[in-house]
C-alpha cells in the first residue's frame, strides 16, 4: 500500500516537472518568435518589394505638364516610376535626362513617371526643369510628408510600381538608361 | 528512478553527492563533483542532485538539460562574441555613405571591397545584427540564462532548507576549516554558542550537534541578479515594438511648419522662434569662467529654446494633401525641459545658425561712387519670388538661385536645399529696355558678366534664422530597464557584501569536531571562529586546503 502511494507521488512529481518545464520552454520560445517577427516587421515599415505603395497627394508644379495635383491612386492601371530627387543632388541630375528620354515613348505604353522633388523652394525646381526640359509631372513635397511616408533616406530613391499598385522594385542610387528601360519593361501594363 | 538511502536513514534523490540530511558522501556519486580525487569535498549546491545531469527521458527533458549546462551557456556567449566581431569587418548596411554611386548592398560591397565584399554580402553580414540567426543566438543565451538559473536555484533552495545540525563525520572532517579538540566542557560549548549568537549567527542544535549559520540570503544573489538580466532582456524585446518605443529627429526652421516624423502624418510642429541666450560677459560672476572658455576656443550658452506650436492633423488619411490641423498646444522646448504631448516627448537637441532667411539688395549706378540706391528689393529665401517690378520702370528677375553655392568644376551648383550661402544670377532690366544686364551676386561675390553693366547690385541687408533640431521620443520601456537594473544591482550587492557562513560543532566520543564553510571571505569566518572559541579549550580550525597545498609543494620540492 505504502509503496504504491509513494509510486503515485513520484509519478505526480514527474508529471508536474514535465508540465513546468514545458511551460517555461513554451514561454521562452514564444518570446523568441515574437522578437523575430517584430524584427522582420520592422523592415516592412519601410516599404519594400511586394508591398502596396501607400497613397499620397501633392501639388504638381512642372509647367510643361498639364496635371495640377498628383494622387498616386489615380494612376491605377498604369506602371509608375516613383522617383524622389532634389536639384542639388548630383546622381539625381545624372538620371533625369534618361527619364526624360524614355518618358514620351513609355507614356504611350501606359507608364507614368512621378518625380517627387524634396527641394525647399519652387524657383530652384523651375530652374532645373528648364535646364533639362522635363515634361513628366513633378510634385513638390514642401512639408516633407511623403518623404516621411516612404521613409526616404539618401536620394535618389526610386520605386517601380506595377499597374496593381504593388512595388516591384526599389532602387537606391542613380539609374543608367539601360537599367531604367529594363525596369520600365517590368511594370508595363498588359496590352 | 532509483533512490539512494543513506545510512542515516534519509532517502536521497538520484544524483545526490552529499546526503541531504547528514552530509555523508554517497559513495557511487563522488565523481559528479570530483570529490573522489580530493581530500576536501566540493560544497557547490551543497552536493544536492542537479536533476538535469541525471535524468532525461522525454524530448523536453533533453532540451532542458542541454540549456541547463553552464558549458553550453559559455559556448553560446563565445559564439555570439565571434559573430558580433564579424559584423565589424566591413561597414553595416546603414553606414553605406550617402554619396556612394550605388547604395544597393548587392553592388556596393563588391564594388568597394572586391571578392571579400561580395562574400560578405552573400553571407548576409551586411545587416548582421538584425539577422534572424544573430537574434536567435542572443535569444539562446537568454534561454540558457533562464534554465541554468531555474535548474540550480531549485536544488540549492532544497539543500539549504533541509539543513540539519547533525551531520556525518566524513562531511565534517572533509571541510576546509576543521579542528578536533579534547576536554571541552559543556559550559565552554554553551559559551561558544552564546558568542556566535552575539555575532548574529542563527544557532540550531540537535542532540549536542550544533549548526551556526549566517547570511544565507547572500546565496540568492546570483539568481536575483539573473532575474534582473531577464527583465532587461524582456524590456529590450518591448523596445523592438513600435507601440512602446519611437526615436526620431526633426529639423524645423523658424517660421516653418513640418510634419513630425514617425507620427504617421498625425502631428505637425511649427517653430515660432528659436532663442539662444548667452551669459552676460560683464557680469562679475561669469567673467573669469567665460574668458577661460573663450581662450580655449569654446563657447557656453545659457539657454537653447524653441517656442513651438504642436498641431494634430485630424484628417491624416492621405499624406501630402493639405492637412486639417488643430492646435494641440503652444509651449516652449528648452534645455533639460522637454515638451510632452500625447505620449510623445520632444527634446531640444541641436540648432543651426548659419542659414539666411532673406536678403535685401539695392540697384545703383555703376559709376556712382556713393552707390546711392535707386531701388531696393528683398528676396525672401523661404519662399523666393522670381520677378520684382518697380514704378520707376526697373524690372528685376531672379534667374538662378543657389541656396548653398559652390563651384563644381567651374559650374555653379548648390550643395543642399538650405540657404547657407545663397548666390543668385539676377537680371536687371533698366527702364524702357528689353535686354537685361546680368549680375552674379552672393556673399562676397558681385560679378558683372559682361563688364558693361550700367547698373550695379549691392547687398544692403540680410536676415538669418535658426534651425532647431529636436529629438522626438516615445518610450514606455524605460521603467522596465530601470527595474531590471535595480534588481540586478540588488543581486550584486546581496552576493558581494554578504557571505553565507556555517559553523558545525560535532561531538565525537570525548572530543569535539569543529568545521566551517563559507562561500567567500575565508578570512572573515576564521575571525568569527577565533572570537567565538576564545577562552575555551576548543582548538582553532586549520585551513586544510592550505595544508594540502603546502604538502603538495613540499612533495614537488622533494621530487
């Protein structure tokens, strides 16, 4: 009788210990998984490939273009090159002529270039537009709202967005003519 | 599971090295703590069974015993050290310089560091510290810390709780401090007990056997310490979440209104005025100190302050669109006095003075030695206009504007968008003319492109503004870090400044055995014993470890 009781007790203790260890391990594993997931998510506060491009609205200031306000979601169905630049940024200046060169031909195929200027004042932008005869829409982010939205670091930064509104490619640094054309082909809408 | 029955009648769990009740070494387990090779017994965890070493059957138990090993813990720390060092070979992704031709890590590393850079990129070391495997490594150290603690604190607690005054003779005579005395009277024994009590020992006795104990709680120091570390680890987990922690920086120029970064377009800040106060140089109190600092090329300011208005955007759904702003508050942010609003804290953390807000010019005749102003105009650099017309018929057009002018291979450019060194190409149309006279003008520069201009420009005046830099922080994790650090410190103090001292008095036939153990500060416990046994026939203890060491040394000499 006594032996049986002792055995029972031992069994209980063994089971309790197993439960205790399982709970502790489960809590620890949960904490690790939580840390990994939040860390992975942290990168996604900066929009990256595969994400929906967040919507925004800005005043368009290029006089060579007819649009007055630019709202990103209005361009659904078109491939969009969303470029962030400024007049004082040298690499931006290098890629601008390429963009202008390809713009007329790809505009007809359903691609729009939106080049958001991060400059402080308008006259410098107009100066720049005149220098390169730019014709694509240039919205002016004077309050740095879109800069904050897209978490833009150093410029130029360019997002290529497909007709469904998803980011297909994110390029940091200046583009060459060939690379630019390659990206355009990736975001061409279907005929 | 096998139980081990000691000759004193106590049944010990498997893996016990010293009987929980009487302390007699259990023959078959002496190898566990290495007692079989030494004269003295290892008192770690008082010889109680560490389960993980003896018992593992289910997968959970196997994982548990893996992590409970200090050896595994140390190796994890060594691996983490090595991995952390790897991340410093080349700059991490976030430190790729902004002026790099391509900041894409796929291109940058190979372009700058060749084949090694390519390997570095391919192995993913460019973002090592937030890579999943590095985080798992750190997490494993955390798990090892938790399990090691639990696995040791339980048996230790058990051992210390169960202590009986009556111990087996081998337990007593294999202690480091030990003596044997004869002809000790009962009165003398009582005298020792009294003295020990006076020294604030807790004395318990059983059948003539005495155990005096002091400072037991110091044994918990390391575990309290670990709890503190675990809380700090949890706090750093919290800090990774955007709801509990936010750290950002915003520059606002005087008069400017910008969105506060990190607030999802919800809050805007306007810089009404930035105030920089200096100490009065004529004040006797500060004069000497200020001169001293000045002679070393330094500067001390009395106050930095930004008068701000905080707005809330009630229509924050569409960034970029004209925000609908409601004033939240109007206040000042100044040195050591951050501004708090809606859970955010704004700190005054920097300023820049070298920006122009406006410049005033005059037009005068080139050949007028008095440079009498015919017309004056002001360009507002925060929102410059391009054309200025005057009733006298003069017309001025700002053709080019360089906010921060520099010459780049002979071509004028601007370094940034901030008006730190403004320069202009200005067309002056004299009355009744259509062809402009071209001027290039800036700070210290006034160039007539053709050399034939009849009118000349001059800078009359300018105004500067401050840019105020403010740190925005939202941190709900700080109290956790504080709590963790406090508990950590308590644990350190507990383990450092107190020692667990035990003295056993063991009657054997006609003699008295005296043994003592402490976890540190052997000198202190010897002093205690000296005091307690003074004026009695009890022999002072000898340090058996010292004796053993000396003997070994002698043997070495002889051999």
